[in-house]
């Protein structure tokens, strides 16, 4: 079998070196590029600087584009008309050319599929966009199964296209455990045989290596990376997947942990549906992911540009090969992804986009200005398109829970939300969650005021939207609260408020009583909480000064003064959310107030990213 393979290899190399391109021909000079504003024309050969994909000038960039479906399945979708639409009208920066190995792909006809790949690379070159050549191994899940075939293929494509400068190589699509556990050392063994072949022909190209668990674990490469320059590692996700606790938050965490460990990440495939590329679209989670990637300038390709009957294909079945290529033939996923390829406009400056989310209680649409207590729990959610008691935020959801037979309700006056602490077992709660802007390094700020002389308790929680605390009506307790990063309990007394911080064990509190002068009983308390939900120290800027925030910890400022305990400003997180999960949820509740209930108000709520989260 091995002798037979070597003979076939020799024949294939000779055949391909003599054969012309199958569909389209382009020269090897940038003079042939159509648009002077194309991604490749403006950025040139790419390289990896630190953990960032960067242009030839060393500026960090983000590429956004589409993946083909398997060429053996939907090859008739890739003609000049359809590709011109994607590359010119949609503004794609990159096309991922997905060539399956098994399943009727390369293995069944190496000459045909190699020429098909060549033709698509030439088309990308002529249009001035990047071509990602995807060795789409899937079953078997161990890339070592196809090593000899991969050597032949990558010898050819790296030799043929090296001079173009617009080619990236993805050497193994989704290493997976379908036929047995596939570990990072197994993938590394394969990569160490393929990368030298590419490097011999194309010394400076960007090569992307698959990671375990269907290309979803770049964090497993930390401390054991391949010893080559200009390498990146894959992350694949499907936004509607939820088959484990905090599924999407975990995956964002894997990306952040990898980057913190010096591992460059490229999302070579993602979908707005489930992992089969089918089912209902989760556009809210998809939007959170795209903001997460944009903030870090992580490049991505969406699955997929075809008319497959599955929901992940952007075109309705029957569109290929002749169209019409119009909006009427786009599925929901196509209508959603198309503007996100071109908007916001490409930023080749190397600047990282910052974001700040603000909940303006005086704007938007609400259904009322007051909710009064009744005999049953009253829950109201407000989000775009579905107004509730509160005005809906620009993105995300605002939620109020009014306990049955509570001593006080909610009232909204201008931009201030006032509510009383419940004297019942279930607290009055206000929360927001599912904010699209996400970061594991963030600042949450707000104004807090206690409005009467009654004593009582108010609880602040900051964390991740996948925690049930922010979306349910249950009472806050000293039991573990999934998704919680920080908890602060305000014990409001006659003249001051004693702020207590939840221990890292998540079950008890320690007091900050000597800092009580910072928490006056009357007047406004402008509070800022700086959160570092990563496993490394981070530096942030505030009011012209730099602060070092240790891993999984927070800093707090009240009216501009930093809170300290026993001389230290470093407060440990509660340990109830996964490291690197985004900070994108906030909750305030009031309870344990008898008689005339404690009345307090919240306003000026903001959450913003900090560099490096």
C-alpha cells in the first residue's frame, strides 16, 4: 500500500506541474489585482506579530469572510458570478476553500480537487482577497491518518501559489474524537511533518493548525506550541450549541486563555446555528461572539457560502449555479452575516476597537413608570422589540422582579430607577444581561443612593449572562451562584453602609467596616468595579494612572477613592464563574428589610472593556 501511494504521489506531482488551471487563470503579479482597495492590495503578505495576525507593516488586522461548503457537495456554487458577489459586493476579505479529504472529496479524485482549489486561489488573487486553503479532514478525526496525502497536496499548493502572497494554509480542519481521543501531541506530530514542506516552498506564509475537540481548544496549546514562525491555531464555534454548562462562555474563555498564553487564534469556521450547521439561528449569541472577536482583532470565516439545505448555508436550496443571487434567495443566516462582513468598515490601522455599553433609563420605550406590590411575583423583561416596564437597552435585556406582598415596588423617575428592599423571602431584583459587548476584563460603573432612613440589605452581583442568578426570580443566597464573578453586600445602617465582599469560596463574606466612611448613608455613591476574570495580571488606566489588577480579582472605587482592606486594594473574585468568561451581567437586589422598607436607587449604569480582556 505504501509503495502504491508513493507511485501515485510521483504521478500526481508531475501531472499537476504540467496541467493548467481548471477554471480561472491569474498571473503572479499584484498588477493583476482588480481593486486597489482590496484587502490584499492594502495589506500585502500577512504575518503573525505576537498573538496578532498583522499586515506587512506589522499592524494588527482582522479579516472577515466566508467558507465554501465541501467542494464535492456544492462545487457548482463557485462560479464567477457568485464569487464576484461575495468578493466585491459583500466585501469579503478572505475565502476559506474547504476541500474535504474523505466523504467523496480529495481522496476520491486528487487531480480534480487539487485543480479546483488552484482555480479558487487564482480567483481570490485576481480579486485581491486572501485565500485560506483548508485541508478539511473530518472523519477519521486524527490528522495523522492522512499524512501522506497531505504531503502531496501541500507540496503542490505551496509551490504553485507561494509567489502570490495572498495564501494562508489550514493544515487540518477539525481534529476530533470520533474514532478515538485525539490529543494535541498527536496533532503536533502531524503538523511537524507538514509545516516543513510548506516552509520549503513558501517560507513566510501564515499556517493555521487545528486544535483538539473539533478545533475548539487553542488553550491546550499553551506551553507546548509548535516551533515555527507565523503560525496560528484554530477556534471553531457554533453559537446555538449549549450542550454543557456555560458552553459559549467556556469557549470564549478558551480563546482568551490561549491569547494570554501567547497563542495566536484564527476562527476559521463558525456558524449561527448548532454544531451540525443546522437548526435555529442564535443571532444574539452570534453577535456577542463577533463583538468578542472584533475587540481582539481575531479573524473569522462564516460557514458557509452555498445552497445546502441546512440552515448554515446562506443561500436557499436551488440557487446554485445560476441564481438569481438576490436577497430573496438568501436564508436568514445569509441576510444576517452579509452586512457583518462589510460593516463596520475594515480597520487596517492596527487600532483595537473599544466599546462602552450604557443603559440610559431615560431613553427607549417602557410600558410604565411604576410597579406596585401585589399578591404574586411580577416579572418584567425589556429588550429591543419587546418593551417591558423599563425602557429597553440598546442591546441586551433589562429585567425587574417584584416579590409577592413586597413592602415596596419599582418606580422610574427620569433616568433613575428606585426600588425598595422586599420584606418577603423572594427579593426585589433588577438585572441586565445578554449584552453583546463582552470582555473578561471590564469595568462596571453605576450610581447608588439610599433614599430613606430605614436599615436593610442590598446585594450587588457582577458576572456572566449564562448564570441563572441574572435571569431567575430566586432569592440570592450564600450557596454557589453559577456565573457570578463578584458579589458585594451593602449593610445599610443608621449613618453609614458597611460593604462586605464575598469570599473566593463563594459561601461567606468578610467586612470592610474600617472603610465605612467611603459609604455614606446619604448622598450619591459613584461606584466603579474593575474586573479581571483572566488567569494573569492585567494593567488598566484610570484618571491618568496605571493600576495592576491581579488575576481573578477586582478593584473598587467609590466617589473616586480606591477601596482598600488591610492596606490592599486587591479583592478576590468569588470563583463562581469560569476564568475568561465575559463580564456582561449586573444585578441589584434588596431584602431583609422589615416594616418601612429600605429604599434605594440605581442610575448611570455602564460597562466598558479594558485593553487586553
